[in-house]
């Protein structure tokens, strides 16, 4: 084989390898950016445990930034060798404690929760650990869910019921895209606002219209938006 032919074949192989690596690094169509309402997490029958850093503020908190496919499936655990490295995002930890707390029992500092989100979802995001967590924090700020709801007169109140459509409309007017609203049921069996899903493009740079909505628990026509400031349905562990 001539030297020029060898060189050409090597270039072809390199290009093919790079293409395979690119596909493997970003083999998904979009992200779900999911935020949860802490009072609705805590007032179910299973209750909750406040973080070791103390009770979170009455605000939506981040659940995760999840790569997804347009067919409703998703990649997960894309790097079996990865592990959470706290030193890579040490400058973000205080902000994450405030905006991405764990309410699971027993009480924790959040590292186990963040590790789960990174290993299951972050390793499929084509982002490093710092970029993954920073991106989620940035999208929480951009979405500004609680303020957008308050602007529409939707505030956390005991015994108050809101239509799901009014909640979706308030968020859409603030963010520019229609969210998916997931509900859960409190200890008395009332449907309540639990999680808000917004969609982000695959480069994690902007909100987009959702290609497909998730199959989370649907809501009734009217749901509660319970206050967290007076919520005491938590366990001390």
C-alpha cells in the first residue's frame, strides 16, 4: 500500500473514532430540568428530613437536570468509572445547599443526593461535574418559578386551590415555554403541586418547547400549593 493511501486511511479512521466519541458523549435529544416544591415532598405520608444545614427556604429546589430522548426514554449511568469529586465544584457547594438540598431521610449534607444525580444523569450530559451543577443552578435562577407564580397571584396558602392551567400559564408567561406539572398526594389525600418540568436544549444553553412530556403523576383540575413556612411534617433523624 502506498504511503499516501495509508495516510488517507488513518485520517478516515481518526474521523470515524471522533464521530463515535461525539455520539457517545452526547447521545440524547434534550434535558428535563426538574424542580420540586419542598412542602409537597414533606407533607406526604413518608414525611421528610431537613438537611444537616437546616430547613431550606420556602422556594422551589432543584431535583435534577436529566438527559432524555424524544421517544420518552433516557440514558443513565453512562460512566461506570465516575465518582463524585467534591473538589471539582467546591465553589458551588454553599449555593447547592441552598438551591439543591436533599429532603430524604436520614438528614444529610446533600453529597449523597448530588452523587446520585451526577452518576445517573450527569455522566450522560457531556458536561463535567462543575459545568453540570453550575448549569442546573443557572437554570433555576432563569426560571424563577416562585416569583412567576406570585406575579400571577398564585401563592403558597393552606386550603387554597389553584387550577393547573393557571399555574402552567403563569410559568409559561415567565419562562416562555409550557411546563409539565406533576402532582402528588398529601397525607389527607389532597392533590398538590409537587414538581415542575421544563425542557432545555441538548447543549444546555436555553429553555425550549418540550419535545415530549414525561409520564409523571397527573393532577386534578384544582390542586393545592401548600406553604413550607408552616410545614412541620418532618422527622428528626
